[in-house]
């Protein structure tokens, strides 16, 4: 599934909810369902700078040349946000991640309904995922 197909799927899920409290609950549920990050990846090196909450992001390049992302946060809404980002960008080639227009963030109303500090954290998460993609594409 392409990045845009995954984004369209998320947009469709969020369109089922008119009220933002229901959308926040969906984010919390997504975060709650996300698998725990292996403790060996909860290192200072994997902490994302710029997030109010603690967010760890691990990225590995598969033998097929795809990036596998794993993450965890100590805040449920943030965990839900990083879960969405992973759903969109996990197991994609580095070039596709670098070229992606992450339009789902605006289309589901996420950016406008986050506090400024959470918005900064969202930007930091996307930036870090793209930095991994850049580093892996440079190795190729």
C-alpha cells in the first residue's frame, strides 16, 4: 500500500467522527493498541527533541530497502499521533518518505486541534522520520 493510500484510509477513519472529542478518543485508542517499544530502544539517542512528551523512535532498514519504524510515548494522545505517522510511513522506501506530502495531518484536522507544543512535537516527529529516511537513502 502506498503512502497516499494509507493517508486516504486514515482520513476515511476520522471522517466517521464529527466531534473532536471522539477524534481524540480515536487517537488515544490507537496509542493504547500500539505495541510497546522494546526497552533496549528507549535510549537518549532515540528520544525526539522538540516534543513536550517523551517520544522514542527507532528506525531500521530492512534487507528489501524499506524503513521499519517503531515508537513509543509516555502520553497517550502523542502515542496515537506517532502511531498514525508510523501507519503512513512504515515499510516504505526512504525516497517515498522524503517525497511524501503528509496531507492527512491537515485533512483530519489534527494540526488545528493540537496545542502549540503538541504541534511542535508533531513537526519534530515527522522531521526525525525524514532524517532517518535521508540517512538510509544516503547509505544506498
